[in-house]
């Protein structure tokens, strides 16, 4: 597996509305409309995305990072064969396929394949 970059960062917070306003009005971020995303999504000029979800909206984590790979199915096999705990279901939305995994630090991360 080759990781090509970090393409996603997300946060889950009870201050979702306040964060959305802050990101738009203070940081000047522009909301993105992507079907199948259960969060407020903002695309950045470098091609990465930042999401603000409600508590537990990203599963059992408050923060998440997504690593870009060419083929998420192949990456899942490689992680599993290395003994890494990987979700059994690959999720998708209008533009990505992704899967969560638990790294040795105990935190949840994502592998992301752009469609």
C-alpha cells in the first residue's frame, strides 16, 4: 500500500453549528455539497476536506484523519494481514470510498479512495 497524502480531517462536536459558522465566517471556508455525507463538509484548495459532525457522527472518535490510497479494498487486505483492526464494511458517498481502522495508538483513522 502507498499512502499518497492526508485528504480528510474531521471533528465530532456538540458545537457543530458554532463550528460551521466559525469555519465559514472566520476562516473563510466554503461548504461543499456531497451526497451521502452526514456532516458539514468543507473542501480546501489543496483537494483535502474538513468535516464537522455531531457527537458520535464519525463513530467512536472525536477526530479522524483520512489517508489517500489508490485501492481501498487492497489496502484493507494489507492492513488485515498485518493484524490491524479494520472495519468489515467499506462505506461510500458521492465521491469517495472509505474504511475506518484502529492504529496501534488506539485511535481511529480512515483509508480513502477517490472515485
